[in-house]
C-alpha cells in the first residue's frame, strides 16, 4: 500500500490545525514537515516550535525533512518537539554515519535524503543503517516545482539494492508529485509520496489524496 505524505509547506499556515486535520481525515499517512534554514536552501520555513505545536493535533507520524546546515545541532530539539521520522541530506552531513546514529539513538526513525544531482552511490554505505531513503525530484527550497524525471532510474537503483540486500527502508519521493507523476515513482519502486501543492492547492483534500492513490 502506497503512503501519501502531504507537505504542509503548501498549506495555510494561519489554519495549520484545520489543514492537518483535513488531510488526516482525507487518508494521509504521514505529515511531511519541510524545515529550511536559508543557508542550505534559499528559503526559511518551519522550526521546532511549529513541530511542537502541531504534535498534539494529529495522530499521524511527523516526517521531518531537515534542509538545514549542521543538522546534528538540531536533531534533539526536533525529537523533543515530537518528530517521528527525521531525514537529513547527505549534502549537509560530512559525518553521515554519525548523524544517522545520533537520530536513531533517540528512538525515532532515521532517513537520508539526496538532491536530484547527487548520485545514489553516495549513500550506498549508509543504506543498511537507515529506515527511509528520500529522493528529491526537485531541487529543495520551494513547493510547486516541476518533477525532474531523470531521477527515476535512481529510484529503481535504490529499490534494486534494497531487494539484493534484504534491506527494509522505505523509499520516499519528494517534489512535483501529482496524479500524473505518482505512477512513475511507484513503478520505479517508491513507497511514500510527498505531495504539497497537489494536495493543498485543491479545495477538497480527500479528493486530492484519493486522486493520487487512484492514479497509481
Ligand atoms: C521542497 C520540499 C517539498 C515540497 C514539495 O524543497 O522538500 O517537500 O514541499 O512540494 P510540491 O509537492 O508542491 O512539489
Ligand atoms: Zn520535503
């Protein structure tokens, strides 16, 4: 069963509780939280305070995507705020193994992310340690960008390595996912689809989620 993780980046921040409850009622599986620092990516978004305030409003796992430099420094704060899954970029983590171990030491799920231009090989040594691999299908920083389809072979590669080695990580795709592109991702081996604008830019969130699920 494919999971849908609506990204609240595209939601109405002045009505965050209502937005989250709507996607939860509409069949979302995770709430995807995009944390940006204005350094690693050219945008500033959500910090631990927001994560803490949305935590009691939903039963869904909070999937926290850290697009920040020096993620080690903030892992504990996001755990305390209520994150269930924390993903860090390979590009921001020179000591990736240490960072993944740090996340796991708090008993939350640890994921690694790579940008569209970063090769799958760069995370091969860490695959046995992670609970989730997040593959960016846009350059991180903004919602509403177009899906970069040259990432599709990378999804296949990560899925092939999972099968060959009996690994159990989930493969999550982030960026430009909609009812047209979702099927390409799941056919290549994806299990979790992040969808920001495809869900929150539609009046009826349940219908938006249903349409993505049905398109697969
Ligand atoms: C991009 C973020 C994405 C973004 C996806 O940097 O990581 O999660 O919110 O938005 P859409 O689905 O609109 O491409
Ligand atoms: Zn994201």
